[in-house]
């Protein structure tokens, strides 16, 4: 029915997703040298979206669970020092494309 998920587990899972994203696409403040290839950024974002959707679907998260997931994603990306504009865009994209209707392909 409703996926109940502890806050600790949610933060851990989202932390791992953002860690994987940060390895492929580090925050601009932490990048030294040449910028990251646009294709690599696109692939990393696509992979992040897919993992978030899979997580929401596998945990059978309800509306509140998905909202908590989006908030945890936002907090984790800010913790990694991604710019607020990027965080906002990624969280909005995840919310609209992935979390609003999970399982819809």
C-alpha cells in the first residue's frame, strides 16, 4: 500500500545516489581544469533520474514519501555544494518527470 521509509534510510540511499552523481559530475566549485563534457553531464543526470525513479517504484513510495525523497535529494545536492540554480532545476525535473507518476514510461 504505502511505502514507509525511515528518514535515516532515505538519507542514506539518496546520499549514495548523489555521491555517484558527484563522482561523474563534481560540483563546479570542486572542478579544477577543464569543464565536464556535456554528454557526460547528460548521461549522469539521466542515470540519477533513473535511479530515483527506481527507488521510488521499488519502495512503493506514496505522495509523502516522494516529497520526502525530493527534499532529501535537494538537501544532499546542497551539501555537496552544487549551485542553488542547478539544485532547483534537478529537483524540479526529478519531481515532474520521475516522482509525479512513477512507473509511467
